[in-house]
C-alpha cells in the first residue's frame, strides 16, 4: 500500500477539475501574473541573476508546482529563498558571471532533491512543530534583510560587504555626499512612498502602481538629465525564450561547490518547504480540508528539481500571491496554471519596455516587499512570554547571524519552549484529618517529575493521597517513581495512595 500511496502523491491529480469555477480561477491567475512580474525581476536580482531567470521561475516553478499539487497555493520566486541562493553562491563566484549562474542552478537542483527526500521521509508531519511565532520571526527577519539588500540599488551605491545589517545604513549616512546618487535615492524613495500610499487603497496591487509611478518619474529624469548626469542604471535587455531548456553543468568545480554548501542547501530546502506548508496548512484549515500536505511537499520538490532544466532557480509558495488568489475566489490549482501562462504573455508583450526600467525602482520594490513582511498585526499577538521570546530570538539570529542560523534558532526555540511548557507541573498541597492531599496538574514524565519527587520524599512517614486526575500524560518514569516511593513509605510506616490514575 505504501508504494501505491507514494505513487498517487507523485502523479498529477486533476480530480479538482470537476468542481472548478473557471472564470474566477482565470481572473485570479491573471491578476497574480501581473503582480508577480515586478517581484520576479526583483527576486532574480536578489539571487544575483539576470531578470529573465526570475520570470522563468514564475512560469515554470509555479506551473509545475500547481500541476503536481492539490491546492490553490501559487508558487514561484520567493524572497527568502532567492536571498539565500545568492548569498550561498557569492563566496564562490562573481555576481552575474556565467559561473555564478551555473552554481545557482546546481544549488537549486540540490535543494529540490533534498525536498524530495523530505517528502519520502514524510517530513510534512514535522513542520507542525514549527512555532507560528518562529514563522513570523523568519518573515520579519527576512524583511529586514530585504530592506538592507535594497540599500545599494536605492542609493546608487557599489555593492558593500558588511558584517552586520546596520553597517550599510551607517556608511550611507556618514558618506552621503560622497557616495549616494541623489537621483537614484529620489526615485527609490518615491517608489516606496507611492507603494505605501497605494497599499492603503489597493493592498493587493499596490506594487504594480508603485512600479508604474517610479518608472515614469525615473524615465523622465533619465531623459531630461541624460545618462551621464543622472548616472541611473537601467534594467537593460531582457532576453526571453519560449522554452529556455538548459542542462545543468556538473563539472569538478560544481561538485566541489556542492560538497561545501550542504548545510546551506538543507536550510534553503527547509525554509522553502516551511513557507509552502504554512500556506498549505492555512488553506487546509479554511477552504480545502481534503488538502494533502505530503503531495504539496512533492510538488514543490519536483518543481525545484526541474527548475535548472528550464534556466531558473528554486522557488517556494508565495504568501502574498496565494492570498490574492484566495481572496479572488481561487480554490484549485487552475489559478496557478493560468498565472504561469499569463506571465509568458504579459512578459513577452511588455518585454521591450522592461529594458528602460530604472534599477532604483527595483530597489524600491525590494524595500516595499521587505516592509510588507514585517507585519504588525502578526507581531502584536505575540505578547506572551514564550511566543515573544521565540519571535525575538529568531529575528535577532537572522539579522545578526544569517537566515540559515535564524531558521535553526527558530526551530530549536520552538521545540525548547514547547518542552519547557510541557514540563511545567503544578502541585496543590492541602492537609486534612492527618492526611496530606497533593493534586497534580500537568504532564508527568522524565523531565517533569523532580519537583513531585522532592515533595513526596520530604516525609516518608506521612499518609499522602496523590490526585492524578488532571494529569493527561503519564510515562513509565513517573510510574516507577511512585511505586518506589510507595514501597519506601511502607518501610517507614507511611502510606501513599494514588487517585484518578492507574499506576503499574
């Protein structure tokens, strides 16, 4: 039965076609395509690749994930995944070089294979232990990194290598007159301001409006001042192919690279799946109770395995594009399929115009996306001590140590605080008619029995009634402790009776 079950998860399932509302799905898909184009170009920039690679990611990763998936989740280029791909490859090759592109594609293949291994190990079940506070912390941390990554493009600076995120801001402020291009800064700030204002009225399409406004002002400034005075960098020619087939390079240099980036590849694979599964879990709870999480893991993994063969990089599920599709009535994978096809048509139509897109506009979009990932409405509920600690630890680890370490800290903090919470035991002690009565509230297991042990061993001659009616979990270590103390009480003339729970 197990091989048949895996085969069903691995094959496309079009049973959703019988209940599809084609009109709503098509409208949602076309809207998502218009939204993803500026994001795809931005994320390709984050990954250190030419803009067409981002568009290919929106088309092929999104299409494959929707065909093999079973939900309305929209996939494609992803902020955190793109950042990590670029940061991982940067020490091994110059940004934008042919070798850099080859290594990003090799790393993407590696990420996809690891995700398929997670699928085979039924790893979707593990992600339910990933604390929501850690997820919010990851999004906020990535948002801060994204704003920082946009700084060079926004101010027309050369790429800066710094140890901590705030150093770039310090350098830009201290050396403002010598380093910053005021025209680039004006265009980026205008793009950001326009996006923030439009977001209050059109929260799902504000990025498109911000790009149009920033591009219009940037184009007028470039035409009026000229390239020499303005020193504005343009996106340049976008070389699009209908079917960009590619065979990933796997020479000795590439294998050496793969051997050295296994931890980073694991981090990217886990991060990508964690975001996809958070989206899938939300869809399962709201509109798709029959959604198979394991099938979504396979869909994302196979999409990333195949991505290098279509000249693109690994992606993930998208929070904002899925939210747009959901709000517009999308309930099946058709929305993602339509979105992928619509990207081809739209990008092919406006491709010549993309050549004149000012890079400060792209930087402004990066900053807008980063600002949008730090969501106060998600952070505000994390006021209790445990969730607040998990959130804060995750954010600090990401901005000071890096995204892969932040994910690790988030997982460890989630599990650690959960274990600490589960280990908390309350003892209510009372005395009546020469009897000691101890009511226990909480789980009794090897990590939580020390306090109860100390209390019961304090007076071996006492007569104690131990009430375990409010103990949901009781392991062998707790049973052995109680039996040992019962025998010890008999030897010393005391007595220990257990109520509300069978022991032994």
